[in-house]
């Protein structure tokens, strides 16, 4: 049976590769840090995709905030991290298909790019970053933590042993930085990734591009996927009314999420086809940047959002110190032992200092888990 399956896979793989454009990254050129036998029925990037898809970190996506903290407790249709990942995956595969790129590589990067997000999205990230910096382990960045999860936390600390190209795509996404054009830096290596991570932890500003066009597609899609959806959620949450959207951006990009996505996808495909880069046209890029600024003013710094942010910052510092104290006192009744450290191998336990272990534990939490831990510590049951 194995011989027959191998023959079928070889035939299908050859047909798949024949459809790829000249600029696509070929599966045969991918490499892993640790050599392993090839899978009988899946390409290397398909293996990576499935390892991410079935990981504990992926399953926790559905319990993590996208933008509006605490709202999923009262409205389950508000976008969570899991929905955002699905949107990024779908949009980026559509773009990749039209550009003749490797959609299996794109999907693996898309599914894994936000694994390192801590509870409460970017507000939680800022709060955790402050705690990490004060503890002397550098700033927290979810893209760096995403790579750390697939390399050092998953599988009890053994890591997923993903290909370099998927790992690079995961750490190289950055929806906060605005780029009109993304040109891959194909000659990157592990030393480059380590240097980038250290520079970011030290608070340095670093110019950084993915190693593949597929990584560039996911990075540019990250913004396409969230910009309009955040507007829809803000309207649903009564922070914003549709007729308040800026006229020029509405006229050019559209006034609904589907219209904005459609406009931006067409811009990327038109301007990237048969090119060595992934890009918007200048006008779309300019209008998108203005819409980002509008969202920042009207959504991300809204008074309701800021109130939630204050709660997150206060409790994050308290919980970070609590877990540090639990490790110092070897309090094995603490959840950091029961639900995290007791399930890690010797290599992980000996490779990272207490503050890094606390960072990793908090980063793996869902919003609900974090809330329960805060309540258990600050509002203990009185028997």
C-alpha cells in the first residue's frame, strides 16, 4: 500500500508544482533545523500546517481577544483571534493563487503567525511587555513569542520542528508597520532571526522583511484582514456609526469590510503579478494608511477600550509578580506549575529563567483563563 500511496503522492505533487509560478518557493527547497523522514502523503509545508493546526496553541486562538477586550463574554459574534486567523488564511491563499505562489506555505504561515498573542490582544501585549522589560528580559512582541512557541514551548518543550520558511514567515509578520511594497530578503538565516529577536527585545527599530514572497503575502494580508473587520466590530459595539467613516477612504476603499477587502485584494494582485515583490498601488496604500489612522483615533483609543486597558495593565503586573513569587518559593500548587511547568521537558526548564517562564505561561493563556486566575488570586473564596 505504501508504494501505491507514494506513487500517487509523487504524481499529485508533480502536478501541483507544475502549476506554481517561477517566483513561488518550492517545497523541495525547504529545510528543517532537525532532519526527519519525509511524510508519505504530505509536502513539507503541509506537514507544518497540520502541526500548527493540531497544536494546543492553535486551539487557544478561539479564546483570545482580537481588539475589544471582554466583549466576547457578552457577544460571541465579536471577532476573536481565531476568526482573524481564518480571514488571513483565506485572503492570503486567494492572493497567492492568483500570483502563482505556494499556497501550502502561505497557509502554514497564516495559521501560525499569531500563536504568540497573549490575552486581550495588543492591549495585553503592551501590559505584558512592560512587565517583561521591568523583569530584565526585554520587551514582549507577539511575533517573536509565536516563533518561540513553535520552537520551544509546543510538544512539552520539544517544539514543532517547522521548516525555516514557515518559521521565518511567522516571525516576519507585522500588521502594525505600514508598507506599500514588500520585497523578500531571500538570503536570511538563523543568525539573522536571532539578531532580529534580540534587537526587538532591546527596543530597537529594525527594518525586516520575510524571506519569501509567500511570507510577504501573509504580512500584507494581516492588515487587509483586520482593518475593515475592526470597523464592523466597532459599529456592532456602538463605538462607531457607519456614516462617520471618512468620506475619501469610503469613496476609494468602500464602507463595508467586504468592499475594503475586495478593493485591497485586487490592488495587491494587480500590482504584484509577475513581480519580485508584493505591493499595493500608491493610492490604495495611502488610503489604507489614512484608514488605519482613523481606526486608531476612533476605535483603538476609545474611552471604553481605554478603561479595559487600564484593568489589563493593573492586573498584568500583579499576576506577573505572583507567578514570579510562586517560582521563587517553589509553590507547586500554583497553576504555573500545574498547567505549565510540570508539562515541560528538562531542556525547556533548564534553558529559560523564571521571568521568561512567567512570560510564556501568561502568553499561552486565553482571556477566560486569565480572568479566572485574576479572580482566584484577588477575590479568593471565603469558606
